[in-house]
C-alpha cells in the first residue's frame, strides 16, 4: 500500500508539473500568434496628455527580461523583473514624447541598491531639466531608499497616516560560527597573507566583526551616507548637516514631522494626489488622469517625428555599441540564471569582438566576484577585445574582487560614487566535517591513497599544517597575479596596488581618488564614452545587448532552477529576511570551488 501511494503521488506530481509546462507553452503560442496584433495595439496605447507612472515594485536588474505576457508565475515570477536599461530608456523616451506630460513616482518598496537608484534618480533629474515636465512622488510609507528617489521630484507627497523612515544607514553581518559549532563543523578559512580586509570567512569562523572589517565597513557606510545627503539636501533646500541631524536625532516620528522638517511637501490621500497631478501637469480637471504604466511604455511605439534619434530608435544599419552584461556571482562554466559563467560571458565578449558591426564594447559589471579561475578567463577575453576595439567598463551597484578583476583591463572605468568596488584579494574555504560525522552522526571514514597529498582536499578531517601551507601558497600566488593584472591595467606599480588592495572595499568615489576608477557616471555615460572612443556620431549609433537574449520559454526553464529555489526558501522560512539570508549564504558556500576572488562579506545595509 505504501509503495502504491508513493507511486501515485509521484505520478500526480509529474502530471502537475507537465500541466504547468503545457500551460506556459499555450500562453507562449497565444503570445506569438498575437504578436503582430499586439504591436499595432501598443502603437496607440499612449494617449495624448498621459502621465508615465513608475511603480518600481519588482527587483531591478541591469538588463530587463522580456515577458510577452504580464502574469504572476509564482516561483517563476522573476522573468518579469524590471531592467535598469529599460527604465533609463523609458525616461529618455518620455523626455522627448509630447504625449507624456510628466512622471508620477508611485512608490513603495524599491528593490535596488544605491547605485542603481542613483542612476534612475540622475535620469529623472535630467528629465526635469531638459523637458521642463514635472515629476511628482507619492507613497504611503517611504523607506530611505524610496525617499532617495522621491527627493528628486518637484513635489513629494505622503499619506496623512504614513511614515518616512529616516534613521541613517546600518550594516549587519550574520555569523554562523555558533551554528557550526553545534553541528561539529569547522570551516577552514585561508586568505592571502596580506589580505587582512578579506573578511568573507569571518561569518563562518568568528562570532563578531574583526577590527579591520569594522574599519572598512564604517568608512564604506560613511561614504554612501555622504553621497545620499549630497544628492538629497539641495533638492529639498536643506543643509546637509541639518539633514544628518534629522536622521541622527530621529526627528521624524509621525507623518506631520516629515512636513515640518521640510522633507515632504504635503500630506495627502491618493485621490488628492491625483487632483494635484492634474493641476501641476495642466490636465483636464473634469477627467481622470490617463496613466501609462512603465512596463507598457517600454514597448510602446513613438514616432520619429516625436522622438529624436537615440539608442532606442536608431536605424538597424547604424554602427553598434555592444553592452555586455555581467551581473551576479562569477562561477565556472556556463553559469545559470543570476550568475556570470566564465565560459558563457567570455563567449559573449568574443562574439561582440568578432562582430564587425560592433565598434565598441561596454562591459556592465554588477558582481561581488566569485571563482578566481573564471575571473581570469573573462579577463583574457577583455584583453583580446581591447586590442581591436574600445572597451569601457560601467560599474553598477558593486564590482568587487572578481568583479574588479574582469574590469581592470578596460580602456576606461566608470562608477557611481556609491558603487562598492575594490576588494582586491583572494581566499579559500574548506569545511572540516569530521566532528559532525563522528560525534553527531556516528559516521567514521577510512581509506587508502597513492600519494602523500591525495586526500588533501577531503572534508572528513582537518588540514595538516603542511597542507595549509600548500593551499596558502596557491592563494598567495593568485593574489600576486591579481595585483599584477590591476597594475598593468591601471598603469600602477604592484606596490601601489598592494597598498590599496589587501581585500579592502572602497566606494566608487574613493576608488577614483585611488586610481582604481577613472570617472563618475552610469551606464549611459560609459556608453557615450565608448562611442566617442570609436569615433561614432553621438546620435549615429545603436546599442545592442550581449549575451543574446533568451526567449521566454528558455527564461522560464532557467527560472525553474533559480527562482524555484528562492520560492522554496520563502515557503520554508516565511518572510523572515534573516532566515532567508542563512538559506542563501549556506547555499553559496556549498557551491564554491577553487580559489575565490569574492567580496569580503555579504553586505546588508539597512
């Protein structure tokens, strides 16, 4: 009976999964059949007197994933993530589109790091300055991140019983050492001899932050907070010191306080905000506001007579600037959704290099690093590309460790002031599970080997002193290679690189002062620079993305691996972010192989 039930349940599960796949195929077929008609519909979707509504309520990646139909796919819903490339292009398009009368920032939680928010904020500021069209922001509750975006608006509104959470920044690390002690697991963490700031392993070997780690994180937070105040203060006509005091003394404790200190203009309900939008944007008072949603506007048609030539509307015959997207952990092989495969990204750079219509390459890096081997393989392709056409790097939220390794050879490096970069250093981690197996499970191991070091990387016993020395040699050798690569790319001496390396992280602003970065700016600035280096007319080129985009069904297949795991974690641990953090951190450690060029910690800024 038990076997019968087991097979019956397995059959039911298989049928259920097959049904999901068939349903997705059905929707894909319908979408494909209707694509011709949908294009015609979208051509008239933007009515005169429309307001572009930006609800940034999904994770924002550097490159948007295209979803032909906007439905909730449960654990596979990541295929509808927002793309920074699409958001910037939409704001540029709206700037020139006479049908769009302004932008409504309809904000809640914004799932993006500071550098991404800054690129969007800077583009909104450009929209206001060059178009003269207003931007209005509203939220029931503002986080510090969503308020950072809202502060660029002409008017900032908040619900009468809402809240502006403005307390300054805090970074927390979670330490798993106590957990591993209870399990009888000893994590053997080996870093470069001089890499005192390479602190990734602290989470598994300590119960608190080392002083060196505290120093670098404190300076990093101070730099990010300074950039925040620098951007927000002038727009709100507040002194930076006053803004800092508002946060430090927690002067906003109820909604009316936000108005009293000058950070919010008025407290309004949504219906009142809609009336205010009509007034500010000269819309008919007796009609509802006609909103165009951001996701719809991405694919909406705009006539060339309305929209001046830009990367979004360039003729296909024009020369190309390729943007090669490198987002996620760097891993060996092809990688999977959300990671950078050493082989797959190298292939993308190689394809862009060999394409005669591509005149310049922008490598967009948003990565904490990862596999040292994969990083070196990608670096080689950057060097080959650089030999035949300009290569410019655009750093996103972070381009640290391996992320910096693949960047350092470029002709020019752009970063935002709040980009996290540097972390030039390497480490290795080998868990010793002997105590867990012997004491907790009663399992023991024995065996034979042909050579003295045949069992050196086993997890069933601790490393010997001699074995640790050998691994230390591997790591020190790779660190030497890393600093040499940086020295050659940045035209510095190895000693100069070593003095600012040692695994230490820097903000983009500090990295520019130290010579690790050339200019402040986002993806658009880097693209313009690459085009200029290739001798292209500023309005005479088109932008193409690499790797080539996968179709919807391929995205769904990838999501079944990556997003389903996240969904399972959510179901197991609920909405608790700390438990989900444990789930993700342990999963990452388990997947690490070889020498790692990775950020020294999982940074959680709140």
